[in-house]
C-alpha cells in the first residue's frame, strides 16, 4: 500500500478516532489524512503548539524541545484528553489514539541537527488498555521541504502500522520506510510498550532496525530499555569495546577497566563521566550465516549481567564506527581492543574498496583525535606477551604504525590483570559445551548464573 492508500485505510476504519499534535515541521502527518478524504471520521483534533511558551503551557517544561521527554508529555496529555472528553460518549465502539511528533527540520541557515521524535499512543480495541510505539528519526534530505515530505510519509506508516500490524511488530518495523529509502530517513530507535506489545522484546526490535538497514546502529541498556544514541552519548567522552561476547569473560571486563583508567587520565576526559558501551557488529552476528536470535539474546543477557549497555552496529570498519560516534559528542572518543584485533586493523585487504586504501581509512579513523587502547595478548604457543610496543605489522606499514604510536593515537593498556591473559572466549565457549566446570572461574559470577539459569551456549546442567 502506498501512503495515500494507508491514510485512506485508517480514515475508513470507523473504530479509529484521535488527535494529531505536531511541532517543528508543519502538520505533515495529519495533512495526509485530510488530503485523502474521510478525515472527519478519524481526526478529533489537529494542532501545532509551535511557540515554546505555548508548548510549555500545555505540556509542561522540558529540558529540550526535541526530546523523548517532550514527546511523551504530548502523547500522555492528548490521549488522556481524548479519553476524558469522549470515552463516555463513544468509548464502546471507538479505539482512541494520539499521534505526536516533535522535530527539528532543516533551519534557514542549515546549521542544525535534523532529527525528531515521533510516537503513537493508542487502544488496539475499544475499551482496551493503552499501547504505545515511539521512534526517533534522522532526516537526511538536504532541503526542508523534502524533510517535511519524508516525515509525513513515516508518520502515516507509523499510524497505519500501529492499527493494522500491531500483532506482527516485525512487519510493522519493516513497513516504516514504505515509500522512502534509507538515503532520506534513518530510524535509529524504536520502542514498543503497553498491552498489545506485552510479549515484544525491544532488544530484538533494535536488532531488526539494523538488520533491515533502517539504521546503521541501535542501542539498549542493561535493563533491556531501548536507548537513543544522541541522548545516551550527549556531551560525554565515549569508550567502546568491540567483541563477540560469547560469552563475556573476565578478560573483557579487565580490558574495559584498564582502558577506562588510562582514558580517564587524559586532560580532555579527567573528571568527566565516560559513556562505556559494548559493541557487537552485524558482521559478527552473521558469522555463521543467518542471525540466531537465541544466540543474540544470550549475548545481550550476559552483557546485561555485567551492567553494560549494548550497541549493535553495521559498522564493520572502525572508521565508520568513529564517524557514527562523533555525530553525538564533541568529547574524546576511544576504542579498546586486543593486540590481535589491532594487527587486523593493519590488514590492507579490508580497505581495497577505498580509493585511498589504508591511508584513507586511518585518516578518517583518527581525524577527531580518536584513541586506541591496546590490551596485550599472551601467545599460548610461545608464551610471548604481544603488546602494541612489540606488535609486528608488515614492513611497508611499520613507519605508519610507529607514527601513530609515537603520536599517542595507539596506547598500551599496561594496568592489566595477568590472570586474565590466559582467558580466551572461544576456549570458554568450548568448555561450556563440553561440560568442563572450570569455565565458571573465567567469567564474572553474574554471567555464569545467567548462562546456567537459561542454558545458554549449549550449557547442560550436570
């Protein structure tokens, strides 16, 4: 169905009746419902509290005007108003809703971040408890008129999806960019809540966003709550550890701890709260073919057991990850990795598609003074300790490597726990599958408890 058909389909459903409240880019969503005809049967009210003081007077003050807090206040207020005014009159036959968005489209100077929050609070059936969907969008068109057009289409897709596809949330997610492309709109956060979505795991929906290409990355907290990257990273230094986390081992936490201690000593970071996150790439999740959802949830749960937020990204190349993070903060950014991963970073086969090859990759990776913190590797065959100081790259890249080392772009994690050097996640995984109880000493206690309680990674109780 195209946008016109979707809007008309909603208008012709006699059960649906509600409010559209839009701030920041005109009333682009409700315009569709007026345009296609039959809107009087759907629209109880349409408004735009564009002035800040007017908006505050209606919805209360917010820390920012384009933020989740403001959107939630709009949804709650407008939906409650509909129920208070209309439930007694037509509640037996009507499923009420409130759609809202608060956005920052391209300003006249073209200097602002073009993004917005959009959501719908609704009854799936008359007299039903409330359900809700919230999304965060980034508008990628260069012209304000095109951004407004794209917002209108996404909004119609969201409203129609809420009514027609709430019982199939994966199809709902897939439908959000109908009539658009990822070159125009990016959806980097989605959250389902309420009675109609009581069985939905929002972590899987976050994964779906990245898998479908609606976003290059998505985040959730250790609690499973969906996070919006621009709010989580807002004005904070960032430290990322990339890994497979099958499972999280003591060495993973030691790597993060050691890098954090070193990173926090930088003058630009000292005294500031560092946003730490564990990152999994789609490339890693698809290493054995299609994504195994139980395997994904196992990794998510063991990271959650460590209290860590999770970033799922489609940024296999580190310079793309760095560019993504630099969108959200002007503070320092650091990535921690093992010596083996650092050696892979200097493998030229990964950069053949770039015109400038490895030099272009590193220019983009380090252009904002990004730091790499290298955790040592104990070679199990030779017993040699490989660090960033004795790492052997190809001779033709040696000068480049030592240039980055001398500039302090690559740094050694020297404050490591020697006991952790003997731990390798692939070996821990093998021990779990083989029933060797020694694995429990190699992972944090909460991780062991999760693995045993849910029989993750082929664990079989004795």
